[in-house]
């Protein structure tokens, strides 16, 4: 049986010498993660692990996983995705999306012309950036209301607002 997993955080690095790890949240609903007793490592692998504790330290969540008791073990988890089954997630509000649901969407400009597909998401300090590929090569779109007019997951489309220079080389 395959679980429908969603990324809620990414492991940054070890914290201290006792196996704690620093997390980069990938959700606006951090309370779901803070209350978890079991998470899955890796979106594709979905390896279940028991959570001993999750605590906040200087606005950064720290997690202690059972069996990870030193910095060397914690280091092996660097860069892994921390996932939860969709059934355990908070329902999304209107206009909220799971970022990995945007990968693969067809991107249309403000006039309805197809310009390419979203290939991956680049995390930045502010709005995530959709990295796409099309006939004209790679393009970058900030995932913000200024740039994105509409997301239609059912139709697999993302429509852009008119922003001069956004898609020009």
C-alpha cells in the first residue's frame, strides 16, 4: 500500500552532538509537524521514523528521531525531505497549494500561449521560484500573486499575469 506523502520540512543539518536535526519548514502549518510522533523520510522512499521530540529553537524547528543519537548519524540525514501522509495535513485554504503539486503544470502566459512546463521549485528566502522549461529554454517565475494569475490543478495549468520582462531573455 502506497501512502500519499507530502513534504512538510527539509532536513538542514545536525544541531548539537546528540542527534538533533535542524529543519527548514516547507509548510505554513507548522503545528501539524510539531505534533507528529511519526514522520516519513524521503518523498519517494517514505521511510517511517519515530519522532522522540520536536522543539523550537530561535524560530527553527529541531527534531530528534529515535535511533539517531549522535552528530555522525544526524549528518546522514542532511537534505532529506520530512513527509507526512496527506490525511494528517491541515486542509488548505483557498489559494494555497502544496509546492510539489505545481511540478509538471503547463505554464501559459497572460494571452493563453503555452510557454512550457514547471520542472522544479527553487526555494528562496521569500516566494518560491518555479523553474520551467519550454521552447525558449529555461525560465523562472516567482510564485506570487503578482506573477501567477491562476493555478488549476485539475486541468494541470498555471496562468501568468502580464508582467513586462518576466519571460524575456
